[in-house]
C-alpha cells in the first residue's frame, strides 16, 4: 500500500496573506531568506517591478536566492511571487483616473463631498480598530515605562508623520514633560540629537516608505545606548531593529490616501500615560 503523498501548502494569493506568512515564519527562515523577506516587505514597489538581478543586488543576496525564496513560500517561481506585489500596487495605489472612476462607480457621475467624508471616516475607523488589536498591553506598558524614566524625550518623525511628532512635543510641553522635537531644519538632525545621553530616550515614528533621516537617527541613538521607542508598521520595519520596544500601527487608506487617525490616537495615549507614570514616581 502506497503512503499518501503530502500536498505542499498553497502559496498565498494576496499580499496580506503573504505578509502574515512571512511574519509567522520570521524566526524559522534561513538567514538569507529572512534578509530577503525583510527587504520584500520594506520595498514592495521594487519587488513588483525590479529585475531579479536588480532586486538581488539591492537586497544583498544572490539572484538564485530569489528563486529559492519563492519556492520556499510555495510559488512556482519568482515571477509568480512578483505578481502578488504587482497586484498589491494596483489595488492599493491606482492612478488618479482609476481612483476617480472607482468613486464615480459608487456615487454616480459626480463625486459627492459626503462620499469622501464617509470614505475617510471609514478608513480612520478601520485604522483605529487595527491599532487596538496590534498594540499589546505589554508592549505599550514597556514603551510608557521607557519614556517616563527619561530625562528628555527626543521626538523623531519626518514627512507624513511629522505632525504626530509635533503634537507629542506640544502635549508633552503642556504636561510638564521635557522633550525636544528633532525637526531637521537645515539638515541639523544629527546635531539636534547630539546632546542626548543614555539617561534620555527617543520616540521615533516612521511608516512605509520609511524616512531615511528617522532611520539613521534612530540607529545612531541605539548605537549610543539611548533607549528607542518606535511606532512603525511591521516587524520587518528597519526602525524596529533599532528599538528597545516598538508598537505596530498599520493605517488603512481610502483612495490610496492613508489615515493618521490611529497614529494620533496612539500618540495621545502615550503622552498622557507617560505624564501619569511620572506623576506616580
């Protein structure tokens, strides 16, 4: 009697399923495949449209690693895996004419302002719900404790998330918590961080595509043994590797415009919790 053949697990059919699979296997993947998995989630656009040689060079692996990576995940080959990243971009970031066509299809020939309001409100609600599930109480408590014992909190957030860092500076000031906003004006970010010591802490915020200055300064702080609390969107985020503790926020989008609702809600909770923790001491 022949032994039953085992069927290989089916390859993920969409980007979110692929991401979940990579996260679940991040501790068991061989070193080079883990390196490539991190690169893939950090640079989905390059994975979608790059050549095998180009992707391999930028990821720091051999071209054959891409084929092995795809096969390891259950795909027929790299082109099969690459299609998942291309489908993601078509769904997530359609061009402006496609976005308008989508809105018109749901609302009629003319896009109604109320439809936009409803869409962005729904994206905000989804973002908040995701954040409540992705931020564990343990990680949040560790983040609060790290920031609360700091003499000075240095705030890092560039480009789209800069308003979140500015809010933290404003709220910390109102609550009597010493903080410094690293605004990088005149490219002076490194100098603004230069006065930080191990008695301080850094709160760094960055999402895909990650701001290089935030990544660089967070890594600098980590090398100098300054505690780093990160708010980012993935365990494979390059910001997470510099952090003593990191909190995951994955903002939803409407018409390819991402919300900041969850980021602001988390920032508000962090600021107030840190002030309360310091008052206890």
